[in-house]
C-alpha cells in the first residue's frame, strides 16, 4: 500500500494538469477574467436580432456558431 506522501504525489500529478501547477495566480486571474468576458459576449451575441447582426456584419449562422462555443474556446 502507498504511504500518504506518495499517495499525495500521485494525486497532484494525475489530477492537476501540468499547466495548472506552473501558472501564476495573476495569470490564472487573467484567464478566468477572459473566460468570463468571452461567455458574456457570446450570450449577448446569441440575443441579437437579424437587424443588429447585419449592422455588425455577421450572419445569423456565424453568430449561432460563435455563441455555441464553450467559454474556453478561442
């Protein structure tokens, strides 16, 4: 059986991806803020009517495709 020190090492290495262990708190905050803004913009885009979409030069299909993306997708 694994001792508690080795068990915690296994947990950290398997559960947390490598990028998560290396990211600074400031960078993590920036990423979370970006994801929050992106989610809000996509929700807003999904609510625009055809006239508003024409004003910004985006088709209904393009708006739908963009608004269906997950917040972490670029």
